[in-house]
């Protein structure tokens, strides 16, 4: 009788913990490639002046949909020139 009670209570506790929503739920933000020759910088897509509705169609810009992307300045293309890729590293 006591054994059944302990098993029942244990099962209820485990079920309650598994059904409880986590407070640390959020979108994960990947990183940029780490290389001495490539100076990638993690920035928000919004900071580039690109509307979110335009960003959704470009997988290399924000393919994972987290609102972040990596940019690498390209001085050869003048001030403000950069290459972008999604932060999937």
C-alpha cells in the first residue's frame, strides 16, 4: 500500500514538472563565423534598415527568423558596404 502511494506521488510530481512551462524559453541566437581574416559582426536585421517583411524572403539574411544576422564590412565597395550571412554558427 505504501509503495503504491510513493509511486503514485512520484508519477504525479514528474508529470507536473514535465507539463510546467519553462521560464527560460526564448529564441536562440546563433553566432558568427570566428576567423582571423573575416571580421564578422552580429547585428540585428532592423539595424541595417531592412524591413522585417523583406528579410523573410532572404534565407542568407535571416533564414532562422531570429532577427539577427552577421555582417562583414567590405571597404572596397565604399563606406557602408558589407556582406551578410545568417547567424547559424
